[in-house]
C-alpha cells in the first residue's frame, strides 16, 4: 500500500541465494509527499523470511533521501546525499530477529519491516507482566523476542495486587492460564489485565469544597453596566481580603467582549471596563479570575450582568 509522503524513489530486491531461486522484491516509489515500503514476493506482501544469506540490490534515485537497512549484524545505507540509477548491492546474513529499513530523512513516512526466523511478539494491555521460559519475554506494554532454537515457549501472566489477568485475547492461546506457544515463524499474542473488583464498600465521597466566594481573596459585591458620556461601562465592585492578581472578563460562551487585568490590594476596590458598541443588549457572564501571589492558588468568581442598549 503506497502513500505519497516525500519526494524520493527507492527500489530494493532481496534475492534468495542459489541458482534459480525465486526473488523477493521490495519496491518503493515516491511521489510529492512520501510512502510506506512493503516487502513483496510475486506481488504479495511478505512480513517474514527464513534466516540465511541474502543479496539486496538497492536503487536510490533521489539525493536528499536514503535507504537504510538495520538489524542484528546489519547496518547498510545509501547515504542521504547519494543518488544513482546503478544498483548498490549488499550481501547480508539475516538471523532470527526483526529487520527494518527506512529513509534517514523521513523515518516515520518511508519505512518497512520484516521478521526473520522464529519470532514471538506479545502486546500487553493493563497492569501486569508477561514472562517466558526460555527467557526472552519480559513485557512492558509491548515486547518481542527471537527464539533461534524454535520449539515451544512457555508464557506466564502475573498480575500485581489489586489487578487480575483477564486472559489471552489474540493469538494461539486462550483462557486465563499459562500459555505454551510453538514458535515457528512470527507469532503474535495479546494479553489483557484489569483492575480486580473490590470486596470492600467504596469510601464515602469527600465533602464538597467550599464555594470560591468564601475562600477566594476577594468577592464581588456589585456588578452592573452604567451609561457615562453616551458610553456603556461595566462597574465591578470588589471586597478584597488578600493581595491578588485579577483578570476581569465580560463574555458570552467562549467569546470575550471586554477584559482588564489589575492588581488588587485589601479593601474596597472598583474595576471599570468599557463595553464595546458592538455588544448587543442582553445578559452576559462576568468572570473574575483571581491568582494569589504567595501560594499560586487560583479562583474564579462568576456573576451575570445585563448590558443595556447603547444610546
């Protein structure tokens, strides 16, 4: 599946060694924005290969991009500034592991991956651990391991206190007990942990916090819109208990029509905001956001005010 993501072009052919052996071809062509690069054999995408020696023929047609192949024992690249219609040939040995190829400039847009040999991938959901015997799997949210000897691998799921193992959701294992996997090629499993139901009654909810008007460093004593010299002015009177920084907003929904920032000192304080002529008459929200200097506590006082028609 191709998606245009960067301006470049790369073609790689992976040939099995030996006379007359079939070729597995990986083709990538790049348009205006870039691509993902699948590995295909006779037009069918290949996600796994047997281990062994391979010959890779790389064509990098665009300077400024690269084709970079990495994995155990392999680190080959065409170089970002390199471009040539002539193929670059790499002879590599693939072992039991995962190999990735990508453009060094756009590794999240141009990339591909293949697993070689016997490979086990486990994806964990929730809180818990997955371990294997023989060793190799020790799961965080996602883990994987190669098992060169093949054969079977035993997996055990362990839940910490307060959680339980829900079960194997995807792959060759079922139920919620230990799992034995025959690792031949690439095997994928998914396991889920969940919080165990509590046997104790839930604690009572905490008491609601006191209203902001009681704990805030200031409170609104009066707020109204008056007319002065043909203009509308919002007058906000505050009783200030403690020093605070205040932002006074006249708003409706998410839209703010007027705002003012002031520093408040203890006592009776008045803040005045000019109401724009574009504000239609009707009810509006007054928000006074207070921040204390010493403890970084914040509060929001709210009140509804009615804006009259302009004269």
